[in-house]
């Protein structure tokens, strides 16, 4: 069992940040917190701090593969039909096979007309005063984030901007430097509701694997 002592919350926001990281908030409360993450860098720092503090607890709970429940769910909803070969008279089997082949061919033609453009998730990462803004676009097909600085200067001398991923129950994870006006970075699989944050770091990135100064954060949502 972990001996990690939980720090006392400093205020209501500190306690709320801890509850968010632990995943105990209701859906409306969680959405409200994620809205604040987009516009309140100080609050985003509290969330990042709690995520880093509680990260050692994850080691006590090894990941378990989720059971494949889909076959049982489908069987309960649709039943377990007997094989077509048993239900159709022998002389009708050939006609049924022809009909199925024609249906598959028609469906293939239909699919060719569908829009197969990969979906994307986007986030707006802005400083509290609006002087620095980044637009992030996550390609769900390629697992690539394109982040563009749309307002504000590059980092000061001897500093860099760094991008972080914050997912529920996990500490902030560094992705890469985003000091250039536009940067593409390959990232782990992300989902709507995950948070991207930008921090100001010494040149070369965070020296200790944690954000030094969070400038802004934004929650990924479906475009």
C-alpha cells in the first residue's frame, strides 16, 4: 500500500482540482472544470500539480485488459440465429447466396461515395490575458497534433514553449517543444475531453519532467 501522504487542500479550487484528477466528479462538474482549464492557467497549474502528486498511486493498480463483451451483448439483443443453411431449403440456398453477393456489391458502391476524411479534435490554448494563443488540431487517424501559435511572440531568450498532455488519472506528459510558429508532433492516442497545455520552460524543455510554468490549457473537442 502506498505511504504517499496526501497534502491538505489549500482552498476550494485546490480541492476541486484534486477531485478532477481522481475522476470522482459528476459529468456536469467535470465539464465545468474543463471549461475553466481553457481559460484559467492558474487553475490548470493546480490540476497539473495534483496529477503529478498522485501519479505514484497508479503503480499499485496494474492495467487489466477489458473483457470482450460485444459478442454477449449482440447475442442478447439480436439472439443467436441458426445458420442460414439450416433455415433455407437446399434449392433456395443458391438464390440466397446470389442475393447476398449483390447486396455486398451495392454496399461497396455506396461506401465509395462516403466522405472518408479522418476526424479531428481541436483545442484552443490561450493565456489568461489573451496575449498568447495556440490552436491545436489532433488527427485521430495519424495520432498527430498540429499546433500553431496564432497570437503572441515566441519565447524569450534561453526559454522554450513546451506542449503537455493531461489525461484523467495520469500526470502531465511532455510531448515536445512548440517554440516555432507551427509544429507537428506525434502523440499517444487521445480522446475528446483530454487536455493540452503549453508551459514556459528553460531552453530545451522541462528539467524535471513537470511543467515549470503553465501558460494556458485547452480541452480537445470534436470539430
